[in-house]
DNA sequence: AATGAATGAGAGTTCATTCAT
DNA sequence: TATGAATGAACTCTCATTCAT
C-alpha cells in the first residue's frame, strides 16, 4: 500500500483521478467508460486498475478531490474577521474558482455523487453540509449585526448562493472564456443588492 | 402506426414518457435501464418498444415534455403587460412549479439532454435559448424603464435566475415537503432586493 | 418468476443445468467459461443469463441436482428392512449409478462445491452429512446385530465406502464402457469380505 | 540459468513449488492466481517468473513433486520380500503419509493434473500407471501364492486401494488432526478382511 | 397490445505475463 | 534477486434491441 508521500505512484494516481474527473464531467459516471479514462491518461484500459480498485473508487476519489480544498477554504473564510460583504465575495470567488482549478471535479461531485454507495456518500455529505452550515452562519451573524434585513431566511439564502454558484460553475466548465473574477463580483452584487434601482426620495 | 389523437395508445404512451421521466430523474439516463422504465410502468421490457423506437427516443420525449409547457408559459408571461416584479415572480413560479407538475421531466431536460445526438439537442436548445432570451428581454425592458439599475448585466441576470430556479428545482424533486409558492416568493425577493438592509439616511 | 411446473422455461433451464454439469465436470468450475456452457447448450453466451443470475448460481444448481436424488434414495435404503449386505449393495449401486444418470453433476458436487459461498455450501453440506450419517447408522445396526465385527469403526467404514464410490465415480464419468453393476458388486464384495482367502482349518 | 546444485536459487525454487502446491490445493489451479502464490511465498507477483517460466510450469513441478517420491517408495516396497499384508500396509502408509509430507502436492497431482498439456500429462501418467501396475503385481503375486482369493480382480483391487487412499488423502489435507498411522492400519484391515464377522463353524 | 426468448455488443474486472530498473 | 508498472486477452455480466407468437 502506497504512502501519501511524493512517490511516482502517487503522482500518477493523482493524474488518473484528474483524468477521471475530466471524463466524468464530460460524459457522466455511467456514460463514461474506463477505457475513456485510460485513454485520457494515455494508458491502456486494464492498467487503470493498478491505480483504482474499481470504477466506483475512481468516482469516490474525484468527489473527494472536488470538495476537499473547497471546504477547507470555506473554513478559513468563516473564521476570518472580514465584514459580511467581503466574506460573501470570498466564498463565491472560492466556489467559482474551484470549478476551474480542480479539473471539473466539483461538477462531478455535484452531479454524480449519488451513484456512490450509501457509506461513501454520507461521508461526503457531511463535508458538504458543513460547508452550507458555515455559510448559513455567516448570514446569521450578518443578520444579527443588522447588516442584512431581519426578514432574510438564512437557510434559504445560503442554499441559494450555493445553487447560484453551482449553476454558473457548470457554465464555467463548458466555457473556458468566462472570467471567474468578474462573475464572482456580479453574483455577490446580485445577492447583496438585488437588481432593483435605488428608490430616490 | 397510431395517430396523435386521443386514442388509448396515446394515453399509454404519455404514461410511458412519464415513467421514463421518473426513472431518468432518479438514476440518470445511462444509469437507468429499459427494464427499469418498463417495471415502473408495469409492463415487460420488450413491450416498451411498442411506444418508443429506442431508449434515446424516450429521452428525447421526456426532454420535450420537460420544457414544452414551461417555454409556452414564458411566452405568455413575456407578452403580458404586467410590471417587472410581477413578471419575474410569474417566471420563477412557473419554473419551480414545472419541477412538480411534469414528473421530474424538467430535471431530466437539464441533466441528461447532453446525451441526445446533436440534431435533437440543438432543436431543444433553440427552445431553451428562446426561454432565456425572453427572460433577458424582460430585464432589458425593466432597465430601460428605470425599474432596475442601469449597471445590471441582463444576460447575467437572466442566466442567474434560471440557474437559481434549476438548483432549487433539484431540491424540489427530492423533497416533496418544500412549498413551491413560498420558495418562488423568496427567490424573487432575493433577485429584486438582495439581502442588504435598507440604508437609513 | 417461473413456477416449478412444466413450462418451456423450466424445461430449458434444466437443460442448462445439465450443460453446466457436463462442462464443469470436464474443465472444473474456474476452468470452464460461461461461453463453454452456452455452446454446449446451443445458445449464445449472454443468453445463459436468462436462466441463471450468475455463473455461481449455475454451480449451485448443478450441485443440488448432483445430490438431491442420491440423498433421497439413500433415505429409502436406510428405511428399508433389507439385510445389511443388501443395503450396502443398494447404497453402492445407487451411488455409482448417480455418476451415470445425473450428467456428471455428482462429480461436480464433490470437486467444485468448495467454490460456493459459505451460505450455499453449508446448505449442501447438511444434505451430504445426512447421507454419511445414514450410512454410518446402517453399519452400526449391523454391528449391533453381530453381522460385522465389533472392532469395525463405523465412521471410518462409512467414509471409506463413500470415498471408494467417489473415486470409482470419477473413472465412470471418464470411461463410458465401465459396467456400473459389476463394479457395484465388486466394491460391495471388497468391503464385505476383503481380499483375504478363507482360512481353511 | 542456474544449475540444479544446492544453490540458494534451488532452495528458493523449491519453496516456490511448495507455495504453489499449497495454493493450488486450496483454490485449485484456475482458482489460484500467481499473485496468491507469490503472496504465500512472501514475494511480489512478477518475481515468481524468476522461478517459473509460466503458471503451468509451476503446476507441472508441483505434480512432479507430488508423485516422485511416492512412486519411488512404491518401487522399494514392490521389490521387497515382505509378505503381502506387510506390503499392502506399507503402500497405504506411504500413500497417506505423502499427503502430509509434500505440502498437499499429491492432492494437486490428483485433482489438477488434467489442466496440463497432453505432453506433460502423459509423462506424469506413465509414473502414475507404473504405480498402479506395481500395486497390481503385488496383488497378483499374492493371488498366485494363495494368500488372497482367486476370484479377486487384481486390477479392480489396486485401483480401489488407490482410490481409497486418495479419498482419505483429501480429508487428511483438510483435517490436521487425523492420525495417519491409525488410518493406514484401518484401511489395510478393511481391504484385507472386509467388515464381515468371522463365520463361526 | 404485449410477451418470452434470444441476441450481440460492450461494459467492468481479473490476471498471466513482460520488462526496464 | 526482486520489483513496479504496464499490457492485452479473456472472462463474467448487463442491456438495448428484435421478433415470432
């Protein structure tokens, strides 16, 4: 069993996970064949099994890759002392950036994790839930501080931000021209101000 | 070959499409087997082919069912003389309701249409684009009328509304307890006002 | 799910079991491919799965076929009132005949049952053990009646008879010329009298 | 290529053969993988090929190991001047002991040799046949000498003794508690005297 | 209008084998 | 002497599809 050190094996294995992420993102878990993944990595089909016990393990690893760092960054943001608007922008930026950085793994986490067996899925779900709860907490703190309206449903708001980011994430993956920073700014603005013009009176 | 009148055949065929929608929504296109669909409908696998030429045709029909009415209603909304806020609420309501009404077909349209061949996909895409354009137009008109800020990017706004509705739609399909009307109100509010508290000066 | 009546399905399924028995007997469980079995039956490989859920189920059914009748006949013999010598001859005859009748299924039961999962194996083992116990009982009764020597270890004797029959069974399967009736007579004689010449004094 | 002297290589090679014997005996030739054998020996899969040209060669060596000494001992017994009963006991003892001594190799020879190619199999068969013929000769001599009944079929008797020993051998391999000496005595007794009580007149 | 039976292509997976190091 | 990495063929199994009935 390989260590998590910097061996050649681990290097190649990570490459394999990234290949799986790309292919799963493109064709979906069931639509993608192990031959597709192997071809993307430049090896033969059977050789994949030197790195994965099964196709399912590949999916599992991709999902983990997809949310690990992204959840970690959310913790950093939640623990910071920045004002609400800055935290929100940071969250959205981090979320959208993840779609670029992790080779579509986050998309795979969102769309394909349901094909994992219960056990692995709940483990991932725990991570995902923590993310939402931390975002929710940010909203609640802002509401307590009077920064946002008292009528705002924080659960709804957090879920909406996540949903908004995810739906843009799909477009980001498909369209490499999209500017993630501008988009993050726009999304944050929308959530903060809405679209309505300021009442002038 | 049966006519498209109100025969028993057409009745059963619609039931078959709905079964396909339910199964595709649950397991994805590739994850679902024709046997699953048949079982959901209460017939045997081979008998499905009396209603569909192929599994792909089933997907195609489901996607069509998923957006037809929903696009139609958008046209009605776009053509109406209601004020912007009312149009937006109507759009969101219609969108979210579709997830309930059409037996998960809209979810299938969103998640699985990419598995259709070019030809059929572009045909659907046309419908989907029209939807977005009409929504975009609503935003543009509102901007011209000074109802929303001039800095609002209408393409971005329309896409965001659609994304927001779709991400909530996924939750709606999985959670039958969610109240679609309240949700529509909340989404509209978010887009209109954002979350920021009113500046008191 | 098919009934155990005389449907076409059950007829074909039995034929499939017999084919599996023949092929397993010839090449062993792991050495035989499902393609081999299908070819022996005159259908295509994939079609086998219309009759079996898995290759393992095929093995399981073959093993069952292999001992079912054979165990049943032993019960009849054990319950009869015949003298010991007649019972022994009947047992040996029945045992050897099974190798001819059941299309090598008994050989498969002996050699390949260890590849079944625990659960199914123990179920079969119960049947097999009953067989040995009944035979052992026959020896014990004979010993009590003074028909055989008091020094005879009945467990050893029963196991030896079974082993003798099984080893001849292997030869019977491979050599269609062997006369089972003569063989049964010889085996019984050996066990009854041994080879030693009568002491003449 | 190493010599057949007492090098470290030959030492390890013998260990490899014994590992193969153990694994083949446990899982069968086709059920066992080269990885299993390597693991049993404490090396990695690929390294096995330093000792064997192929998996088949491993089987071939195991079979040879299984019968070589056993056949040799039979020759010694056959050439000796002992009385029939002593020869028979010696034969049975030697046969049963082989199951203990040679690491299950004799079991492998019996059960798996059929997977060898014609050429190698016939070579082994020659050895095996010689064994049976020598045993047959022992019976024939005893019959000529009037030690055993004239009605005894010597071919049948020799085959039966071998079969009896092999079937007990299987049990010996699986059950380390079985006392081989007692068993040899019992088997010999059975063949000599049968089970029938002495006629008292 | 529906079914039972079969098919064949393709999937995931295993594994004996090779070879540079 | 042994290993890590890779390969390709074979295998079990699934499934969309067909068709006689």
